[in-house]
C-alpha cells in the first residue's frame, strides 16, 4: 500500500514550544497562552524542566476548519459588494 508522504502525523513533532506554536499558527503568544489556560491547547510539562510544550495534535486540532454546512458559512446581514451589484441587471 502506498504511503502519502505529504505532511503525515508520523512526520509531525510530538510537541512544540510556545514560540514554535506562534510561528506555525500565525497566532501571537497572548492567544497561545490563553488557549493553554482555557484548555483548547494541551500542555506538556516534563518533570525537572521549566519549559512549556504544546502537543502538536492539539495545535492542529485548534486550527483545522470545523465541518459546517454551507449556509452557516455565509455571512448574514451583509450588503452585496459593489462588483456583484454592478454586474446584476436592473
């Protein structure tokens, strides 16, 4: 059976530092620490080390898009943009 070599979980790190999580996600450290506090990100603490690590799995789970119906993705209450208004016949 052929194995997909593009970004598999086997190739992913087990955990990343807060600064690495910021680089990977595009989020700032304040957001990362907030997600650690409220439990949206899993923290790993190694006994004897003063270092906070975040499981890569929880970071990926946080950033993966949630499955949603197309109607829930549509923004409600917005006016159409000018481009669509111009192409519409009167």
